């Protein structure tokens, strides 16, 4: 077995997915501040935003920005700095594009797509640990009932899948909804087909939601959502 060389902040992979282009960047362990060479690989506006963050957040922020650039390159679209909302963390893509970011210990992911096709959200979950205690917070009663019918060994996977889809949905919907909504507002059907609906107050926009899943390993999942 030849093990893959892992260079911090290098692109691990980039590929076309149903809703656009998805890229992953390796993140280093630890909390060392970004080196000047790394800051120089970001757009100046991104470097300024990165320097407002500390520790892991600085590393994650930079990794997400580098991943977004790699995804845009694969799409073949002009790219600029990936900014963020004033006093918020939602990414603001260059005109005509939509972008979403998620990071975990060793990886930052970015999903980039043309905005004309809808707004996208991405979420990366799974580290091999089971956290069934969050099930009743994440799942609606009917989702819990559907989980309860499964063998014990499959339950966490189902809860994690719903969690990932709901987080990706929150990110995709945010620019349209612009207020917090909880996990119970979203309903995820996994069988017979993946179907996602969102119950928001009547004054909110009605969103058409599509979702897609990609497993990076048997325990690691990327959820991607597109709203229109
Ligand atoms: C915003 C939230 C989704 C971010 O998730 P997280 O666990 O911090 O971690 P992730 O690594 O997956 O995502 C982080 C990225 O989300 C993005 N993000 C943060 N706030 C966002 C928002 N309001 N809208 C869209 N994207 C947002 C940012 O790009 C951030 O990375 P960056 O700061 O490096 O750019 C989460 O903190 C949250 O508040 N969730 C809402 C809870 C909920 O009820 N969700 C389900 C509703 S159905």
C-alpha cells in the first residue's frame, strides 16, 4: 500500500457533483497561525478576514477559501475573493456564483455553483464516533420513528445523514431566509427516495429543495443541498 502524501492546505481532490463542483483541502493539525506564504495564497480580502480569526478558526477559514477557489477553477468560472456577511459567517461568492463551506479536523470542503441554478449548501459529517444522544434534537418525531425501526447498528448513520442534510439546508437557505430556524423545521425522508421539505413561517419564501449525498468513507458523509 502506498500511502497518500498529505500536504497541509493542498487540494486533496476536486470533482464535479450534481449541484456544481466540490473541492477538498487538507487541514493541518494544531493551532499555529497561518504562515505568510499561506496568507499570500489567499486573495488580499480573504487574508484580511483570516487574520481576524484565531487558532483553528483561522486554519479552517483559509482551508475553505482555498477549496472554493479550486472548485471554481474546475467549473471554469472567473473567481474573486469569497467574502462573508457583515457580522455573520455566511460566505458571499463573486457575482453570479453561490458557494458553501464545511470543515472537520483534517479537511475543508467547498461547493461552488452558478447562482442561476439555485443556492447551494454543503456539510461534512462523521468521524467514526456515534452520538445518538443528539437524535431527538435533530430528528422530528416521525424521523425518530423511522430510525427506531432499524437495527441498532444502522441508527447513527441515519441520524447523522439527517443532521448533515439539515445543516447543508440551513446554509443553502440562509441568504433567502435570513433568520435562524431549528432542526425540527426540516423534514428528511430517506426512503424510498431522498426528499427534503422545510416548514417556515408563512411570511418566508417557499423553497424548492433538492439534496444529494456522497460518502467519503463508510462513516464519513458529505451532504449537498440546492434551494430555489
Ligand atoms: C451555521 C452552521 C450551519 C455552521 O456549521 P458548523 O457546525 O459551525 O461548521 P461547518 O464547518 O459545517 O460550517 C462552517 C461554515 O459554515 C458557513 N456558514 C456559517 N454561517 C452560515 C450561514 N448563516 N449561512 C450559510 N453558511 C454559513 C461558513 O462558511 C463557515 O465556514 P467559514 O467561517 O470558514 O467560512 C451552524 O453553526 C448552525 O448554526 N446551524 C444551525 C442549526 C440548525 O438548526 N440547523 C438545522 C436547520 S434545519
